[in-house]
C-alpha cells in the first residue's frame, strides 16, 4: 500500500489500493483475442489451475480453479475486456476489500475476497468457492420432483443469515442495491448456509444515489416512484425473495414498471398518499386522479393527444398468495413488504421479529 494514503483534504478522505499486474517476461504487445482463453487444466497467472467453467454474467465469466499456492478450490471471476466493466469491477473490489477488512465475513455471511489482479488485458477477482445460487437451486428443486427444500424452517434460517449480512453491510453505511435470489449463494445444502454476494451495484448511503437500482422484480416502491431511498430497499428485496422461495414463483411478476406497480398494488395495496405526491416518476405511471396507466405506442392523433391504457390491478393479498397459516412467517413478510419505508424494519429490527425466535421449526433455528 502507498504510505501516503489515507489522507484527508477539505473534509474528504482519499484512500488507495494496489492492482497487481501479472505478465509474462520477455513478451510485449496485445493479446490475440479480447476473449480470455478458458481451457480446463491451464494455469492462470502461474497460480490458478482451471478446473471447471461455472457460468457467465453480463460483464464477467466465472471458473472454478485450484489455487496452487494454498491447494484450495476458489472461484475466479474474469471481467470482460471493456472499460466500463473494468471500472465497475474496480468499484466492487474496493467494496469487497472494505467489507472483508472490517469484520468476519464468515460470521456475517458475506463473500470472502482472496485475490485480485490484472492479467492478459483482463481484471480478475478471486473469491471463495460457493455452490448454487438460490434461483438455480429453487428451480432445480421444483423440477426434480424431490421433497421441497425451502420449508418455512429453512426460510427462517436463510432469512436470519441474510439479515445478519445486511445488518453488517448496513453498519458500514452501505446499501447492497441488488439483492435477489441470484446474488445469494449456498455454502452448505445440509446445514442450510448461505452467503450474500455481488456488491457491484452497492453504494454508500451518502453517495449521489442512482435512480436506477435493483433488479425490477425486487425493486422497492420508493425506487419505482422516484423518491429518496436508503438501506430499507434491501429489506423489501428480502421480502420478495423469501416469498418467491416459499411459493416457487416471483411474487411481483412483471414485464414493465407499470405491470410491476399493478402487481404491487394488487397484492400489497395502495401507495400511501405522501409517497404519491412526492415521487418524481408518479406522473409517468399514474393519472392525476391516481389511476395506473400505460401509454399505448403508435402514432399519436394531434386532435386526441396521448393514447392511454388504464391498468386495473387484480386484487388479491399477500396472505392469499402465501397459502400458509403460519402467522409469524406471514407477519414477518408483511413487515418486510411495507410500502412506506419509514414503517419497514431495519435489518436489526427484523432480526428481533417473532419469526426469528429459535425452536419453532424442526429444521429451523
């Protein structure tokens, strides 16, 4: 590390971290391809032996590797050769380092960072190796015909672990901003242990907050309506995730923001008046008398103005959708899915909910 940093200037703290460049001696020039070569048994940066291809995401590919230095299996994320992806991934490294250095990532259920470096024109991030994400495993569990894995007891355990992770992340003044089943990975199937991953979209509470955060199906009302938001958006996402794992279906199925709003209105209820009058996006989705609409695409008639299609939400309720009479579970979900963020619990408060009391379920806490 540079001994000059950290340094304070005009009320701002500047810090630094080093990015190691791993290269072959006596070789210059660019790589033959912008695609990083992934071949089983090849050794990356003279240290990581590729064992298996794991999958790809929007700006990276992941492989399972054997770390020849520690003899442990790890996950290597290879960032695509693109300036924007590079910059966003540097941001993720910065946050992962911050999260890893300020607490025990095992007891707080967040991803452990092992290494990061630049090699063959690609930024590479090495983390602990985990198992399936909750989306993949839920889909497999449903389609395999096996006994349901996500019992209420296991959902109690999973909720508790995610809330512990959020409590820790929030204590560092961070918002995860993209909590969804794909970003929660299983550490142990038999012990029902999970970890929260992917801090690439995370931000500090006092950052200039982006208006476009969270994957749409897990997006909190205050984000949809264009209101200021804080760490409570993560609790909304958690409510959506737990409901989905229980039923096997996305709670607020949608193909647009308008259809998402219709689902929320139909299942949870009307938005509080003070949110409707303050949201900067409200006029894009609601008429002046509060009716949800979608603009019909096509040529507008000058004499008739815009063509609108009014959406009438299908009325149901969260309790109907959950199909269980477990009152602590239902009340827990209703608390997380409060439309008014001021009434939604913090992660610490949610951990005190009666649903979190140990000993209620044979496979729970």
